[in-house]
C-alpha cells in the first residue's frame, strides 16, 4: 500500500514523501522524497525525486534519529 504526504509547503516550494513496501525482500521499503518548484499559482514548474531503498531496521533508525 502506497502512502503519500506533504512534509513542507511554502510559496514556490513543496516536498512530498511517497513510501511503499517492496514485494521482495519483505523487509524492504521504497522511500521517495519529491521536491517541487511551484509558480505563483501553485502549478509545478520542476520536480526532482530522490529514491531510497531502506530495510525496516534502517527506516526505524531514521525515524528514531530525527529531532522531535
């Protein structure tokens, strides 16, 4: 099941995250950080996607090390 959410949005800029479980190996997760440049009307002008493949343990480690 894919999940997608916006983690930051301001004038001219947005960062979205997409994440989903991989079919194999079962403990692998795909994580996309999508950076979007927006015009004054909120239309996307440019997009950069950064993809990471993290195990369940690596994802928990990332979550635990982020500041509150």
